[in-house]
């Protein structure tokens, strides 16, 4: 089998998470790092702002949330901030796939956030 190079475009990266565009999947990918439990709300918001700016410019339709290493818990206040400040800027995203986190609380906070975004969009 031939090794294929996966072409990606970096959107944003810090010590805890990474946003990039995967050209093969035709999808924006959010991938959490193993140290994500130390992610602050401000650093998360900064990453989300970079993501929203990129989505506004490039209009992708797919988002893959790779939460396998996610340990950051998105508080209800930050979930509300995402609905108010990020969702209106990322309306081109029409499909979202989630690779679930083994951390129950992190996964619940993701599900609550996605539910809030979906309710706001309807």
C-alpha cells in the first residue's frame, strides 16, 4: 500500500488544541491534545475566534470534533458565549461529526454546546 500524504491547512494551534482543514475529508477538524484539561476559557475563546474567522473566509460545510483526548469542560457560560459569538459566524457548517471523549463530563459539555447551537439555528 502506498503512503499518501494527507494535505492539511493549519487554522490555529495552541498547547491544548488544534484546528486545521483536512483537504481529503473536506472538513475542518478540531483535535484536542492530551493536556487539554489545562485549557483556559480565554484560550478556548481565542481558538474559537480564529476558527470562526477562517470559516467566514473559506465557507467550509463540515466540522469534525475529535474529542478522544478532550478533558476541557465547556462551562454553560462559555457554551452561551459560543452560541452568541461564534455560531452566527459559522453558518456555512452544515454537518458535524464527533469522535467522543472517554471523559464523560467533557463529552456531556460538548453535547450540551451542540444542542444549544442547534436550538439557536432553528
